[in-house]
C-alpha cells in the first residue's frame, strides 16, 4: 500500500508527495506537527497540514529570508528571528560574521525539539553561542523590545492560527519600534496566485510605516504555486542601492550577488498587486 501526503493549498488544488515513513506526528499545544520521509523531497516538516520545509529545497527559502536583508544592512550586529523554529534562517544568519547576537523566538517548542532531532542539517546551528533561543510569543517579544535590533526577520507559517497576528499592521508598527534608527525587517508574504489580497494588504500596511518597502520573490517548489514572495521594510537602506560584492565562504546554493537585485524584478501582475491596481 502506498502512502501519500497532500497539502490542500486551496479548496480545489493541492500538492502531494509519496511518503516512505512517518517519523513523528503530534498535536502540540498550538498545531498539528508531522515530519515525513518522502521519496521526492526527503524529510518534510508540516504544521497543520501545510509544508513548512523539506531537506531538498529548504535552502531557497532560508537563504532568501536571510541574505537580502543582511546584505542590505551594512552592519547587522543584532538580529531577531520570529518563528523559524526549524533553525534554517538562523543557520544562514550566522554565515555573516558581523552578527554578534541572533535571537530566535518561536511559540512552539516542539518545532525546535523535533527539528533538532530529525532535521539536523537545518537546525544544527541553534546551539551556537551567538544564538539565544526563546520559546515564547514572538508578537509579544516584538512589543516588549524597543530600539534593539538591526534586522528583524519574520519566518512565520501562513496566516492561520497563532500566526494571524503576524500579518497585521500593528505588528509591523511594533517591528518599526523594535528596530534601531537604521534598521530593517523582512517577512515571508505568501504567494500571488492564491493570496493576492494578503500581498496587497501587507504592501499597503508596510508602506504606511516604512519609508522603503520592497517585494521580492523566489521559486520554492513545495510551497503553494512555487512562486513565493517576501516583503522588506527599511528605515534607511534600500536593497536596490546595495553595492554588489563577492560572497567569500558564504556557501549559498540559491542566493548570489546578481540575484540580490534580480529578485526584486517582479512579473507585471505582481507589480500591479503591490501598486493596488489588481
């Protein structure tokens, strides 16, 4: 008998993967957590039936959350990651020698625990001495820390359950206050095929708070539609004005200096979303 996992991405569309083995399945305090061994993408972490990461394509998402922001800011010494309990964004963040302290706040400690056990190639940097791991509410953490971080990265699930408030205007305003005077943030903002309203609303809200607001994208095959977007809000530094420089020892598989600017070039229909024309 064959076993398949299917993520229902809309009411009439889904993505499916053949499963070799279910490694863990648990209803945590916050969500349904599962890790599968799949034939096509290796180990796969899902939360509430949605694919969070796989060992085959995780590098795209984690590199594209971390590096555009960390290369835009000239001296990112203190970094906060909200969510991201699998540790992938932390791994990429620590590749930047300027980073002195990286704080990870994830509401579900089970994500951290099982990622360390089953996804060590992703979570293996959470024990680095530069990292502080906090099991707690990232929304509240942001509100309780003012003028503290150079870069904030929001590695959230889709806007359901405890992550809904991470897509609200008040959260972006609190991020602005948590950043230093020249700080910036980045958040994953889903896909334009199925979540056009979300992208349109986030762009509007962030633009009302941050003087520089940019949308960029990457191809992630296990995420809905494969076309995934990220929104950057910056107080001072424009990612399009960054001087390209070599990446010695960065060991990236997706991000490159040339891609840094290219990823901000949007398809016309996505441009229209950002401008409120669609």
